[in-house]
């Protein structure tokens, strides 16, 4: 399969007259169509809600689009809750899934009326002491050795998240005793997974738990949250996970486990990030220098500060050399940034058409979990973000950083007076 772009080289050249490279550009049409595909696939599941994992793409313009498409927001910190509120999301359309949570974040989540997803049994007393026990409570389950994870999140029993099964049952029992009547159950054990069966297995696992715990404790669950983790095809030969397949599998398991035991209605929640925006963001960069030593290097005007995944996970992200799409990929390059770190590479030993200084490179699938991870290490100023609107207009949705931003936390006046 060819990895397509939602813009032409001409369009990018026009954009670079106003906004210099590097920049990350999002495709609004792609994001909206994808969101509608997801909603359509799950339309027969009553009360289905996708809570967008804000950490994947914490840009309020993108979040506002997703809000308009009917998504809630999955937040894990106070600033993420503030961002959700800025785009008009509040109350139980916010899922607060944190871990090792500070008191002020629970306070904020409680004020905003968010669904509080509790990551540890010790937090029951912590909640009691800080905000009191909420009337809707959700626990995050960690199946430990009962399930296998994947490379990014790791083995569930090695993962810091969630409660063991015994703790889970104890947690609901205590909450029931404290008078809680509304319950939810959550898990998140996988990341960037393309094996679609895995998500059905997760639904079955949670439905089985709902049956077991409902009977044991005589409580009623309002929802299960299947978490996120749906992967995206990064390599041209990979296939996306079919939303329809997931919805069908979940519906079948629901009728066999939940309906058959008279435990409906049980709402199904998801909190995907990557699959929602990942494929619809593109990092556009220019070639600044070509270097030929023991290897051939393409030096771009971007760096891992703008997109971290290839450097920190060794992740493959496809590269297109604009205007050279039909040329033979007969040159082997390392495509680098300018950071003084040898893992600052977007690609290693990548076969590409012959590249010259001034060429424009587009890194695909940069719309999630890459830009927001970026740091200022080595004094690197992070790139801005643009939005390609459905009418082909381009607007800036975050400007590039400046030296002033980098120095914003320093007081140079005090430094002048500082005697050494
Ligand atoms: C990161 C995260 C998500 C989103 O994961 P994706 O891989 O982007 O779908 C959802 N829920 C929790 C609790 C997370 O930490």
C-alpha cells in the first residue's frame, strides 16, 4: 500500500511562505472521517462513548474538533483536565485515569465532575481524606500474569498500573460499604496493538469480571472501559484494525456474558488516542545539510524534540520526499536532527530517493504520542502545529517556540545581582 498525503508539494510550498519548517500539520478531514467511522461502527452499542486520550495530542483545536464529533476526554493530569474544560468538556464526559495521583489533581477532577478512575486500593482512604468518596467509582484492573502485554506497555505484571484481582474485589466491597451505588470497571494493558483479537479478549475478560463481581458483591456496574491501545499501520504493508470487527466481537461477547446474565444495560467506553489522531498528523521538515562519512546522513531542520517516537522506541515512521514519490528508493540514509544525541534520528538505513539540500521530507503518522513528548534538551525549540481545514485553508494552532519561551522560567534580573 502507498502511504498517501492529504496535500500536494505545491500546497506545502505555499504554506512554507508563511510558516517556516519544521511544522506538524494535521488533516481535519481525515480526523473527522475517522471519528465518524468509529462512531458508526459502534452505533448499535447503546451508551458507547470514546474518551479521547488527551496525552496523545493535547492541542485544544484538535480536541475541539473531536468534542464536536461527540467524544469525551480521557485526562490523567490537572492541566489535561483544564484543557478539556477549555473545549467545553466537563462532568462525566471526562474520564480521569491517573496513577500515583496528587491530592490537588483529585480535587480538580472532583470539582469538574469527572469520572474518577482509581489506580490503587490505597487511594480509597486517600480519596476519603481529600475529596470524600465520589458517587461514581471506577477501578483500573491489572490482570498481571493472566494476560500478556506488548512491547510498549510491557508485561502486565511488570506494569505499575491498576489493582490485582483480589484488590479489585476488596475495593468494590469497601466502596459498597461506604455507600457507593454507581460502579465502573477499567483496564488498559496494551499499546499500539494491531492484533484485533486482543481487544475482543479484553472485552471478554472485563465482562467475565463484571459477572463475577456483580454476583459476589450484589452491585451493579454502569460501564466497562476497555482502555485505548489500538495500533495504527506505520509501515506501508500493515493493515489498520477494523472498527467494525471490534464492534461485532464486543456485541457478541456482550450478549453472551452481560445480557445472558441480566446485567444490562452496561455502557461500553473506550479511551483511544493514537488511532484517533496518529495517522492524520505529518511532520514537515526541510533538508539543511547532507553529510557523507562512514554513512550517508540527511540533516533536517527538525529533531527528536519535535517528534520522539523513532528515537525513543526505535519506531518506524514512513518518510516521503516531496516531489520524488515516483523515484526509485536506491539510496540508503540515516535521517537526523541536530541534537547532540546519536539517537536523534527519524530513520536509520532507510532506502529513499536521492536527496538534496532543500528537499522537503514528510514524516507520516506523527499525529499522536510524539510531539507532546518533546523536550527542550540541548536548547532545542519545538516546532509549531498547523491545521489543514476541510476547505483547504491552513491555520496555525500552536506557534513555534522562541528563545523567550525557553528562558521563561529563569530570572535574569536576579542573576545580575547574584554574587559568586
Ligand atoms: C495512553 C493511555 C491511553 C491511550 O492510549 P492509545 O495507545 O493512544 O490509544 C488510554 N488510557 C490510558 C489510561 C492511557 O494511559
